[in-house]
């Protein structure tokens, strides 16, 4: 049963696979090198816990010598309806543990983000983690993957 983080990994993996990238297990992440429109993209799916994902982001930015403004962090967003996208640069972590980790380690809030909507309609008394883990959104998640 996919969780919210796995869905984001699937999105990155779909992009990589569509353009000939193959993931390998490497330091702090699964990594794929993808050539798209004459440019090289280094796609990572951190293998750390979400609240430590900044370690993977910082490591790979430094290792590959990627300027922060040339990066893109893909994340889930409960304030957006399911499967809606928003691209922005800067702003707070909005309570997102992954962004908090990235911002702490990079010591900035100014980096590009692609926010993928997961919606926020939860049953009364159910937390975000409980909602994703118990499979109540399985059908909607599968539709969003199409």
C-alpha cells in the first residue's frame, strides 16, 4: 500500500523511466541520471526518514555541484486538492518535516519546489499519517497515478 512519500517516489521514478533513467542505490538515496532535452537531471529519492531528507538533498547538490536554483524539490501538499500541482520558490516549510530538514541543512528557504496535492479531507479524528496508512484513499491514489 503506497504512502504519501512513496507516491512522490513513484512520480520521480516515472519521469526517470520515461526518459531512460535507471535508479541505483547510492548514498542516502536512490539515484537516476536522466538526459532530457539535452540536459542532465540527477533524480534522487531519499532513503532517509522524511524528517532527515535534507541530508540527502544537501549531499547530492554538493556531490553533483548543482546550484540550488537549478534544483527542484518534489513534495506532497495537503492544502492542494488531490493531483493538483503548484510550482514556487521560497516560503516556509508549512509544517512539512521534509522541507524543514532541507531548510535547516541548506540554511535557506529559497529553492524551487513542485508541490503535488494530496488533499486534506480526512475522517474526523484521523491524522494525515493514519489516513494514508490505512488505505482509505487507495482508489483516489491509483486514479492520480494514471
